[in-house]
């Protein structure tokens, strides 16, 4: 029973550390740039 608790605590600690590293190093911001497209309107 003690091994299961130790393994669970180890997984929780590793998960927390992984999430912390991902929060600091993971960059999910989109690449911004200007897009110009001509628009053709069907005005009779």
C-alpha cells in the first residue's frame, strides 16, 4: 500500500513540474501579420 501512495505522489509531483515547465516555455501565441485581399462586390 505504501508503494502505491509513493508512486501516486511521485506522479502528482512530476505532473505539476511538467505543467509548470510547459506554462513557462510553451508559447501558443498566434503569428500576427497583415493580410490584404481585394473584394469584388456585385453591385448592378
